[in-house]
C-alpha cells in the first residue's frame, strides 16, 4: 500500500510539473528544494556540531534580540 500511496503523489506532482509553464520551472524547483530541506531533519550530531561551530566563532545573538518581535509574556 505504501508503494501505491507514494506513486499516487509522485504522479500528481509530475502532472503539476508538466502543467507548469517552462518559465516558472526554475522557481518551482527552488520551492521544492527549499521545502525538502526544511522538512528533512539533519542528524542530531550534525546539528550540534554546527551550533557548536557557530557559538565558538561568535555567530551568536544576544538573548534579548531573540525575543524581539515575538508576542510572548
């Protein structure tokens, strides 16, 4: 059943791609890539290592700035 489920979505996605005018395909590709990257979780060790590198190189924000623009109490 999983194969049929995946195939159905892949077929629908393919149909949408084929229905998209050529001049919009680069934008569509960028959207799909950005979406995939946003939902794909990186391994915890990789995320930690990146955070550690950023902290050690000073790529940080003051805590007070992290809350700016958020409606929290």
